[in-house]
C-alpha cells in the first residue's frame, strides 16, 4: 500500500489545514463583496436625458449580469460559512459538492461577463456595418457605471476560476477517480 492510500485510510489526506481554510474563505468573501458591488452598481444604473431614459433592465445582458452576480454572492456567502465551519476530516460528498457548485458558479459568472462585455463593447463602439451608432455618446454615465460593474464581474470570474482550481485539486488529489 502506498503512502497516498494509507493517508486516505487514516484520514490525514482529507483534512483541511488552517491555511487552506483561510485562503479559500478569503477568496469566497472577496468574490461575494465584488459580486454585491457589481450588482448594486448595475441596479442603480439608470439615466434620463433628452434622448430618453435607459436602465439596466432595458438590456437583457445586464439583467443576466445582475442575476448572475446575485447567485454568485449568495453562493459565496453560504460556501464561505461552510468552508470556515468544516470539521476535519472533510467528507468525499462535501468535496464533490463544492467542486460541482464552484464549477457551475464559475461558468454562470463567466457567461454573464462575456455577454455583458459584448453589449458594452457595442454600446461604446457601435456597429457601422448595420448603421448602429455608439450609445455611449448619448448615455456616457450609464456606460461608465456598466463598465465598472463588468470589471467587478471580471475580477469575480478570476476569483472563481481560482476557487474551481482549488476545489478540483482537492477532489482529484485526495480521492481516487471513479
């Protein structure tokens, strides 16, 4: 029996040390804070001027961004609480659960980021081929706030990619493949 198998039997490979808990909890709390910030900025983002009024709810991409940030913030809160409260040793089911939900949240946030970034790009640059002019010339404040929200979501996506790597490493390094 090799050393890894013996560690799995005696439980030492399943324990989370304090440094692991601290890093993972910090990443989850940071992603929660940034998700909430991006969500609040986007929800409060509305402009009225001579050209009309514009709100995040007028654009489906930004509504999806708000929803994704809400899901991410909620999951980040609950998972940070769960990680900081994990008894040692950690169960295989709990490791699989974190792995699965970290992957789902990563892809949801990444999809919201890409569709919002594309919408924002079109708002700034327009599309001359179909004679669609830049909307940010008329709604500059709206575009600036949307850009800040998208940038926060970009950082959240990087944090969740890191969390996905951590949870996948924890799962596949400590347990045998099925």
